[in-house]
C-alpha cells in the first residue's frame, strides 16, 4: 500500500511538472519567441495562454513596449569647428523578436550596447555638418530627424525600430564657455557703443539746429527792436520839433526844468558854475516874472 502511494505521488509530481512546462502565458506587453533546442520555432504576439512541447521548447519573452535609452554626455565637433557636449536619448521598440534573438541574443542589454555605439556615431556624423546656431535653433528638429533616420537604418538589421531621437541638452565645454561669454559681452558693448554714437550724433544735430534757430530768432528780434527804437526816436524827435516850433519859449523852459530834474534828483549833486551862468536863470527868475533892474 505504501509503494502505491509513493508511485501515485511520483506520477502526480511528474504530471504537474509536465503541465508547468507545457503551458505558458503571454502578457499584454510581451511577445514570445519559441525555441527548440536553441533553434527558433515561432513568434507569439497574441496575449493569453499558450502551449509548447515540455522540456523540448523554451519560451523567451521580449518587451513589446516603447523602451527608452539615455546616452551619456559626449563631446562632438560641429561643422564650424565648435565643440559641444551633447546629452541625447532614444526611444525604440523590438519589432522582430526572431531577428533580435539571432543578432543580439535573449537579453535587452545587448541591444543597448549596440544602440549606444550606433547613436553616438550617427550624432557625430550628422552634427559634424551642422553649425552651432542651427543646433541651438528651430533647425534642431530637422537635425534630429536626420539622426533618427541614420540610426533606424542600422538598427533595422537587429529587429529594432527607433521611434524617436532627441537631444536633451547641448552645452559648451567649460573651457569654452567663458570665451563665448566674453565674445558675447564684447559684441553687446560694440552694439551699445554704436547706439550711443548714433544718439550723440542726433543730439549734436538737434543742439546745432536749436542754436541756429536761436541765433536767427535773436537776430530777427534785435533787428525788429532796432527798427522800432529808430521809429520811436524819429517820432520823439518829430514831436519835439513840432512842440518847439509851436512855442519855442515854453520848450526852452521845459528843457531847462528837465535838466534840473535830472541834475538835482539825487539830492547830492554838486555843480561848479559862474554866477552869471544861464543854467540857473530859472532859479533866479521864475518863468513869466520880469527880471529886477540891474540883474543879469
């Protein structure tokens, strides 16, 4: 009885082992390559439960999702002989598990090593014909497309499709950064000097025009003032002449009184005159009063 139980357990164990090695599942994100004694048999892409020959066939699963690969930063020389440190990444997918298995093997690390060298050489080849300003401008999309096309052509033989290639960062080497900043500063200073020179030129023109207009205006004003002054003096002389012709005696008296006002207005004037000077005649004899007998 004990021997039968042991035999039953042995059969049951073998049956479980056979079933475990016969059935396998394919996940939603997987694709499976069946090999028989190391030789590829078929590729299974449909997810679900599948069967294989136990102990004879082996199921090798490959990721069917979009995979990422980041390249380490490396220095490249551009077409204008500028040096640039480029940090890029790529997205790829295993499209042919059979070709992938035959060229790379069952592991994912193998294709990453190949992708690293191919992506590096493609970037150097494409960027070697480009200018720095193109890499740093909107032309980068075109450059990335050219790199992706080169990489994809070479990766097709490995059963891999490269979906996208992008430059994450592009920096100048540290030893060149200061030189570039110095050139940028010099260029900005040159532009600022040109702007200041143009401003100074415009200011000089404006000041010259203002001085010229000021001189013209002052000359016109002086000419008009001289003309008006001449007209006024002529009118005054005509008025004096007309007044003198109407009453010479009164005019003589008014002129003498005007001389007194101007001469004695300050109150501190001193005059040295002879007693018979005609200048003081009105002080001796007021107008309209007859001079006393014997007075001179």
